[in-house]
C-alpha cells in the first residue's frame, strides 16, 4: 500500500470516490481540481494499492496549522481499516506540535468515531454549515512527537 501525493492522472478515481462517498453533496469537479494542485499550502494525498486508488485526503497547511478539508475512502473498501491507515500516514507527515483542524457533519458518526479515536476533540459548532442545514462539528488535534494523544 502506498500513500503518495495525488497526480493529475488520479483525478477520475478521486472524483468517483467523492461522488460515492458524498452522494448528496459531492464537491464539483473544479473544486477537486483546485484542491489537487500541490503547493506550499495545499496537499492532496491518495492511498494506492496496485493500480487502484483506495482513498484520498486533501488538506491545507499554513505555518503550524493544518486543516483536513476532504477525506474519503472508496465506498466498497470502507470499514476495512483504510481510513485509519490514511490518517496514520497523514499524521506522520505533518510537523510535530502542529494542529490539525477539521469539520464534520454532526450526524457523520463513523467519521466522528474515527476522529475521536485519534484524539481529536470537539472545539466548536458551526450552525447550519452544510447546504442541507446540518451543523458542522469543528474538531482539533495537536500532533505531538510520536503521535501521542493529547
Ligand atoms: C469516514 C471514513 C473516511 C472512515 O474510513 P474507513 O476506512 O471506513 O474507517 P476504518 O475502517 O479505518 O475505521 C476506523 C474507525 O472508524 C469508525 N468507523 C468507521 N466506519 C464506521 C461505521 N460505518 N460505523 C461506525 N463506526 C465506523 C470505527 O470507530 C473504526 O474503528 P474500529 O475498527 O475500532 O471500530 C469513511 O467511512 C468514508 O470515506 N466515509 C464517507 C466520507 C466521509 O464521511 N468522510 C469524512 C468527512 S469529515
């Protein structure tokens, strides 16, 4: 299994995973394309096995703050530990003592359970944040040396 930066050629796999993972409100093509442009502040990673893209994680990075802005595992491969593997790789990559923020739908229990298991804590609520009127829970984790939970 390889965790690597996404290439332009990964777009169609990422777009398909996005549509299956978020059927009611997938990101439009243009937003995914923009997030896939790797830069000093933008990163998009994929998890690959053989020639198959199993998932992706998009994040922003400014100074010692990171934000996971999009993250999904291929629908047919969810609940097999791949989301945890991607988070492990991602947390290994970012600087120690940096913060990781993310927003998650209040009713997205699988994702919330995953993040809580990694030491993310709820730090706020954005009311009616999503287009369907659902609230977002804002979560934060500080990465310590050797990924110790804080
Ligand atoms: C959220 C997501 C990335 C998790 O990836 P995954 O590969 O399915 O997760 P894992 O198999 O690594 O599971 C890790 C933990 O998450 C939780 N979890 C994952 N799927 C779950 C489910 N359907 N129900 C309950 N808990 C679940 C469990 O706590 C699990 O730990 P356990 O094995 O000790 O029970 C994946 O389900 C997904 O792509 N969902 C759709 C897109 C999405 O919601 N992205 C997050 C947006 S913030």
